[in-house]
C-alpha cells in the first residue's frame, strides 16, 4: 500500500480524492488542513509521498532535511506557482518538486468572458438600479461583442483560450506577445502593445508577473486607451499600477474595469471579512467605484480545474514514487 499525505486540502479537493481512490485500491491517502512548515513536517513521517497547495514560502532547511530523513522523494504541488518552494534546498535533499502547469486555461478565459459581457451590457449598473426598483433604460444601451476588437496582452495558455472564445463570438482579436504561435494565426492578429492600447475596445491582460511586466499598465498606458475601453485583469494584481487604474476609472480615461486580482490581495481573498475590516485601501476604492467590478481571484475555480489539480498532482506523485520521471519536474 502506497501512503500519501495531502497538506492543506480544501473540501472540494476531498471530493475528487475520494472519487480517485475508488480507482486506486493500492493507495491510501490521508489529509490535513495545515500548511507544510517546520511545525508540521513531522506529520509526513511514515508516508511515501506528500503534496501541498499553499501561499507561504517553505524556506527553513529543516523541512527539506526531515522529508529526506523520512525517506520521501518528492514535494508535489497541486498548483502552478512554485515560488513557495526553495528549489536548491529541495534538490540538495533529493526531493523532486512538481507543479501542475495548466489545470484549466479555459476556466480563467470563461471568467474573462463573463466580466467582459457583464461590463459591456452595463449589468453592474442595471443590477443596482433593479435592486432599487429603478427600471429605467437611460445609459444602459450597449455595444455588441461581434462589432468590437478584443486586445490580448500575453496570448499564452490562458490568453489563447480567451482569443478562441472571442473569435467564436465574432469579435476581431488582436494580441501582443513576444512569442508568435502559428496555431493562433486563424484566430488572432499579432500587433504591438501600442496598437492594442490605442485601438482595442476590450483589453485583457494574461502575462505572468515578471520584472518586465510589473506595473506594465501604468498611467501612460491608460492614457493611450479609448474612453470606451473595458479593461480586464485576471492575471496578477501587480501587472497593474493600481492607483493609475483608479485615476483612469475616476476620470473616465477608460470606461470600466473587471478585476479578478488586485495588488495586496494575498491575505484577503478566500477569507471572510463580512464581520471584520480588511486592510487594502486599493481594494476598498475599487469596490466603491461604479465602473469597476471585482471578483476574489476565482477565475481558475471550476470543477474541471480542481479535478485536474488533484488528479495530475497525484499522477506525478505516483510516477516519482515508482522511480520514474514526471513531465512536471521543476528540479
Ligand atoms: P503562459 O506562460 O502560458 O502565457 C503567458 C504569455 O505572456 C506568454 O505567451 C508570454 O510570452 C507572454 N508575455 C510575457 N511577457 C509579456 C509582455 N510584456 N507582453 C506581452 N506578452 C507577454 O501563462 P498562463 O498560464 O496563460 O497564465 C497567464 C496569467 O494568468 C499569469 O499571470 C497567471 O498567474 C494568471 N493566472 C490567473 C488565474 C486566476 O484564477 N485568475 C489562474 C491561473 C493563472
């Protein structure tokens, strides 16, 4: 029997694990709701493999040394980001680290579609009016998506799915990306960033957060956009200079923004602050603006994505425990 311990499991992951176990009778899986750290690493003693999904960095050498001492050969992440792992320390202790590079690009893309259509059809304003029993039409006339140009900054795994969705709806799709993918030639036209900033009706960003993309969307960039532009960010908060975005929304430099991520979200999103205060002035300002909508980083959060996160990570773990090589090894 192969014994696996899953750290920091979510309730919806438990459902997938329970289903997976029906087809893997030679595996025992136990789980907990704590993160892997120096205080919890001893829980792994006696197991053949571990996985985790957490925000906080595991930087104390003791964690890696103890896992090695317990005979464990891997740390399997159930998410894409691996900045929580000290890869050199893992390597020194013969621990193979894997991630799940793509659990469902479609999940985020459909959120982009939802936010775009919500803003395009003025549903934010409409909903507020209807709740106040105001059923007037003033200012609610919309444009139609097939008449519009969607500009994608970063057409990788998620951005290319966004392109396919909007192309299917009849929109003109432009993309700026240093990598040109021939398979997207029938879906989009590659242009430079400036062309997108100046001409697109909907601008959606899907770059990773890198030194080169930190505050890529600053005041100068928002100034280039049309006053009718809808801006969407479901990538990383710090790709956007948030005060510059707030100014652009307040001054109607752009029409509206749909955000699934914002700077300083880490200790806020996925937590309940309905009875206590939270500390993020940007978020409070954005939430109060009539031309912005905010979702708490749930773009990825679909049934397919959770199933893939669990199943791909368990497959990687069994591969490494069996002494084979996983295609998702990071070290
Ligand atoms: P990816 O690596 O597949 O694609 C990123 C693309 O951006 C690449 O094609 C790259 O060449 C391009 N790029 C890099 N710098 C650029 C620049 N300056 N200008 C234009 N293009 C640039 O990444 P992905 O899996 O598609 O993820 C995209 C983003 O989505 C990441 O920021 C990721 O963190 C985020 N994400 C968000 C959620 C969510 O729930 N909202 C979930 C998963 C991923």
